[in-house]
C-alpha cells in the first residue's frame, strides 16, 4: 500500500506560508514599530514618523501572518530595522529647530540622515523580499551587549569624569565582550584609542571637552540619572494624560 508514496518534503520553502522564524521576525518588527508609533504622540510634528511606523507595523504583521514571503531574511529584516532606526532618529530630534520645510538648524542634519537611512532601509528590504538569500544563523548577544553598555557608559561618564577616563573605560568594557580578550593588549589598545580621541577632538577639532574628572563628579553623575528618571516619568504622565 505504501509503495510509490514518497514522504512529504521537510524544511522551509520560499513563498507564502506560516513559519515559526518568520512569525518571530515579523512579530518583533511589528512590536518595535508600534512602540515607535506610540512615541509619535509625544512630539509636536508626528506626521512622517507616524506614517512610517504604521507602514512598518503593517509589514511586520503581514510577515508574521505568512502573507509576505521571506526569501532573504537578512536583507528583509535588516532593511526594516534601518527604517525603524530612522523613525527613532526623527522622533528623537523632532523638537529641534530646522525640522520643518527647508529651514536650516540643529534639526536639519538628523532629518536628512534619517531620510537617507530610511530610503536605504526600504531599498534593502525590497531586495530582501524579491531575491533569494541565506537564512539567519544563530548569533550571540554577549558582544553587541557589551558594546551597547560601553556606549551608555561613555555617555554617562563624559561630562563628570572627562574624556580621558570615559574613553578608556568605555573601550575596555567593549573589549570585554570578546572571550579572546587579553588584558595587556586590551589596556594598550584602550590607551591608544584614548590618545587618538584626545588628538582628534581636542587638538585638531579644538572641541571644549572636559579632559579630567571634576571635583563633584559623582554628584553630577547622580544628577544625570535623576534627570533621566524624571524625564521618563514626565513622558509617561504626558502619554497617559495624568
């Protein structure tokens, strides 16, 4: 009875259909887009970022539901991520002057770069939707996490503790994300990067950076965290109408 009956092929085929990986990828894209959409209600000029957020959210839902074929997931998800980063940049710089029309000001550069990034993201996503490509391989979060924490550490330390200490500690923290880290080589590399930043920003560009820790560095650091928490509370109250 079973002769001549071949088993059904296994695996993921390009085209329409429901797959767990596609559902997870589309779900993440949609959730991030909805978060950005909620953030647009906190700014005074939300038209462009709100429209982009809605469009990306719809695409994410369509991917999760299996309505959009995912032939090249790296390019498709990468392009959509570029668009979401551009949306975030537009939201973060929405209150800067020079954001509307052709008026030049502090908001002009963020608007232009965000627009270019969004256009690039759309192009990459379209290529990912119409071309075949390899699947997304397993990845580790240790390295990217340490780099992100290093950037946040630098942002927190640059004002109270100065450029020298902030650069050195941030670079050391980012290197710690690699399991192949060697302390002596890392210290030398961090010192070299610190000297390079000093030469570039202070000597060549003549930027007025604080080089060494201030006397009340810990007080300034605490006030920074207090201001961040305070601003988050104000944003939450504004969003909820309280």
